[in-house]
C-alpha cells in the first residue's frame, strides 16, 4: 500500500517539474525587463511580471521560447544580418506568435501596455 502512494506521489510531482523548464536566469531576465517597461510600482510589477513568465512557461517550452524570441528580435536588425530572419519562410508568423504570447500573458496578469 505504501508503494502505491509513493508511486502516485512521484508521478504527480513529475509532470509539473517538466512542464516548467525555464531556467531561473531566463525568468529573472524576463521579470526585470518587464518591470523596467511597466509603469507600475516595483513590488506590484514584480508580482505581475512573475505571473506573466509563468503563463508563458505554461504555453511553450524554453527551447521554443528562445527560438521564437531569436526570430522576432532578429527581424528588427537592419541590413543583411536581419535579412536572414526576415527572409525565413515562417519568420513573420513566428514573430507574431511570440508577440501574441507575450501580450496574452501580460493581459492575463493585468499588466497594462504603455
């Protein structure tokens, strides 16, 4: 009987551990950037921005998030270097998805845009 409970406990905890694979450093960088951009008092911004990165982590894994951010940010580079991202077949779609993911997370956590 104890073995059943132990197995259940391990399986119940395993899902959430793998569902949020964002490294702490990435979370902190997102929260600090979000806090800097918001017009909220620091403590309120910290809670709301932490909520936003948690929402994002629920929707996509970290590797996909990095790929989306790379394409979206790379498209803004002027000249030939940015052209690589702009010329990607699905580049605009990926960038739009990244921006929408952020907007949805911020809206859900009551972070108003400037």
